[in-house]
């Protein structure tokens, strides 16, 4: 995109993009890819309104989109940042487009990545929490860190799929998310606990690790294995299965209980956290 084109595009978009639009394209850039359903959860009260607005943002070029071909059925539109959208964000950040680091081929490469389903599954958790917080009094999603940001901050010890902070009715829970698609062996999944134990020892902050699986059978087997290992490592863990109930709901089974499902925020009472991370990932 040359300088003249950038200036003309920005002048045109200045009158067409709302604050919500700019917020959405920032989220899409930060989290690589969001589906139309996820964006509707995050920012719209009506799916039809969301769909119409996304079509317009695509026509303006601020968002690119693709639709994967699943083995059966059809997939929703998946949105990534478009080049004019990158120009808008670069201008907001006070930097040139080359410095911003956007390349269209790289943005669209997620469409062919073997990690697409994993990325979408992880983002689904936080899109649902975001939507619940927007609609529900007393709920807030206070942190939604990407895998990349987590790796920069804590990569010496752990590389969670995401880090979050959720507040509901006065309870606040910090947590690491491990989105388990079933492609890793149980031994490899359990081996991650040593890293979380090491991180807790270094920081003095014990943060629950939540394992979200895609099948009830997988979750049951994982929970059985976590009972002993999590206790040995002193790392609080919980398991759940993806489903119609949102991640804020009573779907989480603590590693030290087989007969109990708690709401996300209730885990804060089950495992009180005397200290949490700040914006820099420190105590």
C-alpha cells in the first residue's frame, strides 16, 4: 500500500468506521482470527445486525475473510485483518504501516494452519465470556492474553493457550487455559504441570490451570490422571467439556473432586488466590 493510497483510504474510513468497528478490528488483529459468531458474541445483541456489519467491513477491506471446508456441514465465515484495517490501527498507534508488521499473506495463512481449530476453540472461550460480561451486570472479563503474549511473559516455564481474569458477583479468578483437542498424549499434557509448579515457585502466585476438552470421554480420563499429579505438584486444575453451556457456567470439575461442577467464578472460592498478576504479568 503506497503512501497516497494509505492517505486516501484513511480519509474515507474516518467517516465510515465507528468506535465499535475499530475495537473489533483491533481484537481480530490481536487474536489472529475470529468467526462471525464469536464477533457477534463480543459486540452485538443481534446476529443479523452483526452479519450485516461484518459484510460492510469486509467490503471496506478492513477485514478479510475465509470459510474453511469441514469434513461435514459448513463452517461460519472466519475474519482476519485486512490491509486498510491495518492502516487504521497503525495510524492509531502512531506508527507507519511497515512498522506495524502487517502482511496480508501472513494474516490469511491461519486459514491453512493445522492450528486453526485450536485457535478458534481457544478464542471461543473468551468470546463467550466477553459476551456474557457485556450482557450481564456484575460480570467482567478483565484480561484476555494470547498465547503469544503468555509465551513472552512466562515462556521460560509455561506456554498456556491463554491467560484470563474473570469477575462475577465479586469473585475474581485468574486462570491459565489449556485447550485440549485430544491430539496430545496424556503424558504430554500432564508434563505441563511441572512448568506451572515452577512458575508458581518463582512468582509466588498459584494460578489454576483449566483444561477444556472436546469430548466427555477425554475429560473423564484426563480428570482421573490429574487427581494425583495436580496434588503432587500443588497446581490447582479443573476440567470441562465444550458444549452449549458457556465457560462461565457450572461446567468445571476441580481436580480434587469428582462429584462437583462449579461455575468459573466459584473456583476462586474453591482455591483462594492471595495474589494475582498485574498488566506486566508480575505480582
